[in-house]
């Protein structure tokens, strides 16, 4: 009985080894960085960051003018009044800094949410591509995490995936 089970196990193992596995790999960083949607998201947030910087500079310049005016007033005032004026400026400066910091964090968080969405779309696309094209495995690699130390270039799907992903994105626009 042991021989039959052992023989069946070896036969199953032999059959499993005979079926060729279709394996490919992609450079995750290249696919994501060359994905047009990611480039569009980055460009959109570059514009938002530039607008934020201009607004921050404008607010900063207005505050500096107020500081100069308040300092001139404080020099003509009593010491107590000068301290009140300067204390008010410090509070206003802290409020402005907090407001700008919150706004900048909101921009960064919104950007991260969109980038995470792009990465999720890429993963979903690669999974669908693999299923539709009969791949058993599509491995990912990048400079940061080299999970594929070597791969025959005939199995490198980076360019194919990037082109297909960009074509799909272009259709959706």
C-alpha cells in the first residue's frame, strides 16, 4: 500500500514538473514612473504646489509689511503697548504658520492618495494582463527591492505592460 501511495505521489510530482510555467517580470519603478497617469498627477500637483508657494509668499510679504508697520508704531508707543503689539504679531505669525502647514499637509495627503490609486491601478492591470495572457506568475522588481535578481530579457514585460497601460489610460481620457 505504501508503494502505491509513494508511486502515485511521484507520478503527480513528475506530471506537475512537466507542465511549463509561463513567468514574466516587470520593473515596478519603471512601469509606474513611465505611466502617463502618474505623470499627469505629478504635473497637476506641481501646479497646486506652485500656487501654494505663491500664496504663501504673498501672505509672508503682507505679514512682513505688517511687522514693519507695527514695529514703527511700537517704537512710538509705551513699553507696555509695544509688548502688546509685538505679542499680537507673534500670535498672528503662529496662526499663519499653522494655517500654511495644514494647507501644505492637505495637498501632500491628497497627492499621496492619488499616487496610491495609480499604484493600485497598475497592480490591477498587471494582474489582469497576466490572466488574459496566460501567465502563471508576473514578478515585480525595483532598485529598492530587487526580488528578481536575474531574468532573461525575453521574460521582461516592463515595456509591454507600460505601453498597454498607457494605451488603456489614453482611451479612458
